[in-house]
């Protein structure tokens, strides 16, 4: 259906009103309130209908439209937000029944993926609060600003050409913004396409004032022009929302250097399974023993941005170690943390104008439990939050005592305040109760007076209160009663006395709702006046919970505190912190690299554990610089500035790139970015091309990395020729141990010093279930190729074997001797015989 909108309906005053509102938010899908529905028109309807699963209709046959029920609009809007769209909501500002002419409508809120705060029922465990990022793009430099809703924390940074595009991708992976705006698109592939926003210098000045400063110098931004422009871009986008005056708040600014955190791009986070979809194993799932969602979210941030500053890392490690050393104190603290719940999420919703009375009431239990948490944390030697924050949460808790434990979900519904918390509310409730009691008395009196045993009072949203009598008794009602509705088996009436009493109840209810809303809003405003102090308290609780959670994970899994050594990697009984929780007989291995030898070549069989060994090292580096712990018996590590991983195979169909091209691009980026304090892990480099091309590339790359000024490197390969570099460069050879037994090779999965002489690919193929005939043929080909030095195809119409004349009987017998008849299926036996029959027939034909 084309969105022309030129029909009769498209020219009505209502559609003119719609178009005017749409012009205020042209890039948003407009929810236009029309009675009990929110309607979308024209292009908005064409976009939204398939995403929402609703039917397209039209009033004039030309203008498409679709609608969603007003009481369920948020669920539909969330689908559009998840798809990346902005949603503007135009509400009726007056009662349509009382309006003279066209109902007044205005846009009251605009939601976007980065500014919508989910409710408690929507937020999965540890889901980060929404983050909105702004990217300022210049030819050779970038500015970056990130706002985290709820905390009001704004973080800004900038970097130039020397840090390159890798820093942008790492920052994107670290912050994982729900929405990104930019002044223009950068010339590089990004995880998502930014929304383009026109710069507005005035908004940067406004943001500076909202952050409590008079100039950029007051925020430490005088020498960071690109970071300041990104901050202005962020403020310009927020200003487009009608609720911008009430939020999101800009509470605190942090100017940071991206080098303060371990460089981890999305590629590394995915390859190492630092995070994973719900239900799948990941480092985060193992570490996350937090008792609050705030602690879970903080652990998530720690893993996404492990520390590189020695002092900050030592301070965090000391807290975790203290909790690990005191299991009784840790258990007491964790028990009390369990009563706190989530303070950040409801505070975020309230601060941005999205909160309900239930969000307000959800703060009460946590605030009441904070004193107990402070006491338990002090027993572990940890300082509590600032005194001002303690006073604020006690005052807020006193205000929240006025609310019901489970109030209504809307400010306009009533049922919010506790009895005794407001004298006027109590008076109105008592008056309504008296009138409702009078209604019961009226029903009983009229039933007796009229002798109608089936008479009863009912209520309907449209008709209000009514008398209902069975149809058989309808003729007995008084003449002054007015008929309202007829049903199959009953008739409904009203009477002057019932109308008078119903009007009194309705008026009293409206007055009660109005007064409850006023009182509840006063409580909300009182809490929000203390919002900054409450955010400080929530941040402190999150940190305490994260320290205790890391210690709990260390105690459960046998982790140890890491010793820091800039010149050595010495790990005894290195374990994979995720895999060991899934495999009861996990086999640990040691790793020793000391300057000037900073590179290791790792050889060994397929399925021997080379990739697992390297992932174990990388995950322990992330774990160590996140919480100071490692899955090992003892660990001494440098503080790395970046982890760069190339593992697995993948192509990029959308960009038309092969697996090998993607691999080469990623390795090129690693060679540009990795420095002397970086960790580089490369797995099977060069396997996507011919053997000699791949070996040459792998050799050259390893030469580039294996230098005294190069990064710490672990290079897993099946090119055994690379082990020769140990005599030419500062390289150590490691190999996965294989035990040869009478029943064949046994992979021990233990890494030792030395080189692997074979890849055991045929053994792995046999274990994988490849048909026995195929494996037998592969063994023969392998022996022939090894003898010849390089494979050669057979001559046309020549011998049965590819490389030399050989009696058929010898080859048949040799192949037959290698077959395992116990494991050979009937189908495989038939295929083997058929293959030999074809070859024998071909040989006879060739011989004439």
C-alpha cells in the first residue's frame, strides 16, 4: 500500500495535526493517540506494521494506518526500539468528551534505544543500563562521549591517528552502547550504523553548565577539543526529546584515556567467550556470583575494561583478597546484600520521567537494608559511602514509608499510599467506604421493599452503577427507574437515589486519586532531590558486591591472587576458568616465558588442546586485570595493555571477503597495534591458502613478532618448520604431549617444552567417525606423498596407484589388512568392494 495520503482522510484537521506533530520528530515513528488506540499513519505505518505483527488498514483507501491498544503500547514500542527506531508518543491533552472541536494533542515523550530504561520485569539479570554514545569524527582523529542513564555518569575521551581505528572498535566493545550518534560516518566498518546528528555548539556550553562548570577548563576539557565536540553532540541529541528538561541527568563527568583499560575488541571478547548469550558458558557467568544486579553489571564492566593502572589494580585486588581470606565475614556481607535488590534501575526510570509508583516503592527495601551492608563491609575493613549519602538514603527511606509495599502501576490509578500516611487521603477513603456501605444498604433495602430477591447492584466502566433484575421480574421495578441495558436473561436500570450515590462515589474517587497522586509525586520529588547521593550509595553497593562476588568465585574455583612481574609469564597449573567448570578431569599445564624470550611456538596434534591452552592464558589475563585472580596454582604475569587474538575461521559475505582475506586483515591490524606490553595469540595462521604460501606468511609474521621489543606471543601451528625459529630468534618451543600406546596415540592435553613431530590428523579423522575405507585410502596417499615429497596426480589411463607401478594384489592385501572389520558397516564394506571393482575394471581396460 503506497503512503500517498492525498485522500479525504489525509486532508482532515486531525491529519493536519498529525503532520504537524510528525514534523517535530521527523526521524521518529509517531504513536498518535486516538481514543483507546495509538495509531501510526503513512510511512510510519508501513515500517511499523510488519515489525509489530499488526494489520495495515486505511480510512481513505490511500493513507496506510495501523494501531496498537493504548494500555499495551509500551510492549509494541519496545519492539521498535529493539529494531533501532526512535518512538515519539503524542498524547491527548484533554478529555475527548469535553473537548470543543479537535482534541489537543502533544508529543509528551520520545524514546530511543539509548534513552529507554527497561522496567524490572523486562530487565534480564545483569543487563547493563542503557548507554548513549556520541562519536565525533575528523579526518585523523576521534572524540567519544558516553552517557550511562541512571548514574548520570558521562565519560569522554579522544585519540588521534596513532591509536587508530582499533581504539574506536575497542571502546565500542567496552561500552556496548545501545545507541550511537555521530556528526558523520567514519570510513571503517562498525558494529552498528550511527545516527547522524547536526552539531550545535550551544549544546556543548549547556552541557558544561549542567555538569556544574562555567567553561571547558572547569571540566578538564580545554585541551581536548574533539571530546568536547562529542559531548556537545550528545547534548544536542538529548535536547530533541520533550522530556530533556527532566532527564537524562548529566551528573558527573569523567575524562579518561583509553589506554587505562586493557585493549579488547569485540573480536577478542567473542573469540574468548568473555561474554555469551544467556545460558551459554562464559567467563562472566563463572565470575558473576553477585547478590545484586548492580554488582552483576559492575562485574560486566570490569571484564569489558580490565585495568592497566598498577595502583588501581592493586587496590581492587586487595579488596578481593581481603574478602577471600574471611569466608565468615564474606558470607555475612553477601547475606545482607541479598536484601538490597536493584537501586540503579528504578532510580534511572524515575530520573528520566519513565518511572511508576512501583519503581518508587522498589527503592524502599534496599535503602532500609543499607545500614546492615555498611556494618558487614566495615568488618572486612572496607570504608562505607560518604556520610552525606548515608543521611540521604535514611531520609529517602523515611519518605518511602508512606507508600504501600506494592502500589498501583500508574500515578493516575490511586492505591499508592499506606493508611495513616496522609490525613486527607485517609478522610477521602473513609468517605468512599461509607458511601459504598450505603450502596450495600440501599441494595438490601430495595430488595425487601420491592420483593425482588434477584435484585442486585452492579458496575460497568461505561454505564457506571446500575440495578440488575432477572428478565422475568423486570415488570415489577418502579416506574421512575430508567432502563439502561437489556441482556439475554436480565434487564439493567438506574434510579435517582442510585445516581446520586454513584455520583458521590465517583467524585470521591476522583478526588482521592488526585490527592494520592499529589502526595506520591511529592514523595517522588523528595527522593529525586537526593538522587545524586542515592546514586553514590548504589555505586558503593555495586562495588562492595563485586569485590565479594569475585572472592566467592575464587573460593569456589580455587583461584589465586596474581603476582605482578613486568618481565615474565610464569603460570603453574594454568587452567581454563570456564572449561574446568564443565570438565571434571581438566588437565592443567605450565607456561614459562621470561625476557628476552617473549614468544612461544606451540605444536601438536589436532584436538590436542592447543587452542584451549591459548584461550586459558588469555582468559586468565582478562580475569587477572579485572579482579586480580587467576585459575592456577601460582601465577606471575605482566600487566598487559592489550590482548589480540586471531582464532577460528570466518568469512565476510556482506563485504565479499574470503576466510583468508579476513584472516590477513585481522593479522595486519594486530601487527599495527600490538606493542611490547601486549599479548598476541595466533592459531593456525596461513591455513586458508596453499601450504607454501601459508608457511611463508606464518614464518614472516612470527619473525616480526618474535623480537625483544615485540609483544608477548603464543603461536599455535601445524607448520612444524616454524620450530626452527627457536635457534634463530628469541622463541621457545612448546608441544602438546601425545602418549603412544599399543592401541594408538593418546592425547594427554598437557603442554610441555619441546616440539611435536606429527599432527595426527588421520587419528582425529578416525575418532570423528570418517568411514574406515576413506581413512585407509588417506593413509596410503599420505605415505606415498611423504615418500615423493610433494603430491603428483596419476597419469591419464595409467597405473592404479598415483606414484609408482605396484602389483594390484599387493595393494589390495595391504588395504584389506588395515580394515577394522568390527567397526566396518555393511554400507562401508559395499562401498569398499565397489571401489575396488571399478579400479580392477579400469586396470584391465588399460592393459587392453
